């Protein structure tokens, strides 16, 4: 594989994922670790990423694109499954919950427990279709103007959400840091997510390791607005410790 072709593949991966690991890239692209490190250094000079210990993260200058459903929803990584399984285990019978349209939340549908009288509110067509016909679950779709991602985040969706009382909301962003809280690349999505938090009695933030320690353009919420965080074992322990020091509980899936 030519160097430019390899760098382009790395660029696409980090734009869609937010973070990459040297060893994983070497295995995936069938290149040496030395070669991957050299590619990451070149991309860092271009302003695409910032090098970290063992990998790299997307710089705040580059906004992550809105992915179409066919690109967003895959089988899920090992860590997404771990987070999704842990998140689904806290759902109680008779509760009203919010599930958004992230890829981790899509994976969570596989682990929803067999319960009675669970009401699910979602702004995602993909989630609504996945819940259709599931025994014990009643689902509501916010409606509004559908976006490229298959989610609703416009004023109509906000109005619908404002009329609801939610027991538990699962919240996902694009970045999570002790300093900046939960962030995303799109201010409209940030506004919608804030409304979800306002409508919910309790919230749980689902954060894959490549989002921990990364900040994006628009803040969804400060750490104090997040009730609990579920992440995976590869998250930066230094960042997690700073988050814990602000009184936020963290669970490793």
C-alpha cells in the first residue's frame, strides 16, 4: 500500500472514530508500527490529529462529519458491546427511558432485558425500528425533520421532548473531558442533548475510550450535569481520575 493511500485510510478512520491506536492501525493496514508512527507524525503536521501515547486523537480544528446510518451502524466493537451490556442492565420495569441514535446505543438494543411496561423515547429512526415489536417495550419517536444521520434534532423534536418526563436518559457525545464536560461537533445536537438532560430525572453518559480526553466544538453539558459515566478499560486513567475528583461516578465495563 502506498504511503498516501495509507495516510488517507488513517485520516478517514480518525475522522469517523475520533481516536486511533498505533497497534490496531498496524494490524489493520498490514504495516509496521514504525511506518504507522511516521504516518501519524505527518498527519499531525497537517493539523488532522494530535499524537498521544500509543495513538492519536482528532484535533479540535477538524469537525467530525455526520455519518449516514449505513456507515454509523456496524456490529460494534468489543468495547461498545461491554458498555452497551452494562448500560442495559440498569433499566427497570415500568420506567421511561431515552435512547439516542449513537452506534453504542444501537448495540444496546441487543441487551435490553425482558421487562414489562418500559417506555422508550428516541429521536432515532434506527432505534425506533429496532424496538418495533419488542415485547414489554413501548416506543415513541420525537419526529421532526429527519437529518442525514437518521436522527431528529430540530425545533419540532425539541417541542415534543419538552412535554415529556423521563426517568433515565442515556447520553452520548463525541468528546468527554474533566475540563469541558461532554461535547459534540454540532451545536444543534448539543442543544437537543441538553434538552434531554433537562427532561430526565437521571442520566448515564456512555463514553467509549477514544472519546475520553477529547473535546469537540460545542458543549452538551458540564460534568456536574452527568449523573454517571460508563466507559471501557482503555480509557485514559488520568482523565478519569480528574473526572472522579469532580464528584462524578464512573463505571468501567
